[in-house]
C-alpha cells in the first residue's frame, strides 16, 4: 500500500498519526489473516505485522509493528482489499511520509 497523506488525530486516549493509504496489491489485515492449514479445508489464524519502506529501504527499525487502527472512512474494519483507500495507525511507529510503502505480512513456522 502507498501512503498518500498523513494525518494527526487527537482522540480521547492519545494523539495518533495515521497514514492515508491506497492498497495496491493483496490486502491489509488488522490483526490476523486466515490461511488454509492443510488439505482438509481447515484454517488457522496467523498474526499480521507491518513494515514501512522509504526509497526501497525499511525505516521501521526492523521491529514487528502491529496495527493500532485500520479504518475505511470512519468505520473500524478488519481487512482492506486491493484498490481500496484506508487509514492505518501502527503501534510504535509515527514517522509516516507521503510516498512510503506499507507492507503487511505474517510469519508461519513450519
């Protein structure tokens, strides 16, 4: 997803910096993604993490960042698909800039 704008939001709990995004491929997930875990049609949940890239380099200090908020307009959502706009806040990361690339990923232990 590409950062198109950055917003400072003051809510009752604290101030938050939100990246206004356009999802360019795949999807963004708030907390978990469900993946098929075998041939039996069973699914398991994998925790989702985020990284922020600027000019092709990771600027999020290599930490496993988690989603603090994911919204479409003013609605909290669990998933945003390719082609959709959203607002994303990451726990522990506030240094968004226009043009940053946000990647959502999960790790599966085999």
